[in-house]
C-alpha cells in the first residue's frame, strides 16, 4: 500500500531559518572565492565556486521541499521561495562568468573586472547580515538599513558599468576581446542586480511581519 506524507501542521521556523542563512552564506563565500579567482586565476578558488553553486542548488531544492511539506510557514511561502531562488542564482551566475573568462580571445588582464567584483563582495557581506537579521526577526530596522545599503551598491554598479563600457569602446581595438568583455560586464551586472532583487524580497517579508 502506498503511504502519503501529510503536510506538517506546525511551522518549522528553525529549518527555514537555517536553510536561508546557509544560502546567504554560500552566496557570500562564492563571491569571495570569485574575487580570488579573478585576481590570481587560482584553481582552488575555481573549484570552490563550483562547490558553492552545487551546495546552493541543493539548499534551494530543500527550501522548495520543506515549503511543500509544511502547512504553516514563518513567512509567506511565495516570498521564501523567491528569495531562495534568487540567492541560488548568484553562485550559478558567478560560475557562468568564471567559465566565460576561460574562453579564448579574452585578454589576460582582469583588473577592470575587479571594480564590479568588489561591489559584489560588499553586497554579499551586507546580504549575509540582512538574511540573518531577517530570519531571526531581531531587528526590522536593521534589515531595512541593509536593504538601503544594497540598493545603493546596485546604483554604484550601474555607474561602474557605464564607466567600463565607455572605456571599453574608446580603447579596445580587438573585436573578440571587446565582445567577451562586454558580455562579462553584463553578467557581472546581473549578479549585482540579483542582490538588489533579494533585498527587495526581504523588504517585503519584514514589512509584512512587523
């Protein structure tokens, strides 16, 4: 006889808190490994990026499973699903950028990428703190302060991207390098935007539950 598992009627806030915190931690670790990889082309850092992506995928899937099995959740389930998916997309996109940097035709100098990556690392640190405060419900004002910080970093990312594109088209004469660099700039901008998107979801969550 087939047995069906009934949804749990009581919330397991601790489980969801742990999963979301772990997702934020993996995104932060991945950003730091990415900084090392771009600066030194370190093979260990490249492997660590792939590990973070795999862990994040498993954690996001676990969030989905727990949401299906739990009847009462500490936050709106759609918001929890959205923030988990967004946090997973950060290591996923970082890994894609890492692979793109290995393509032939890209000039070896990577100093220009570090301007965006440094912003990503700062965003990762702010996001990790914000998620911790969000899930423990310690300080709603602190969450909103981190949201404002992430929005400001995303705006700085827009400015940096504009500067990089202007410099690229003014100074680059190698068509293949130009195309690859522009593609990588755009992908790095996507990572910066992911943190802004996660911050927006976190803001909804804290406002709904204060």
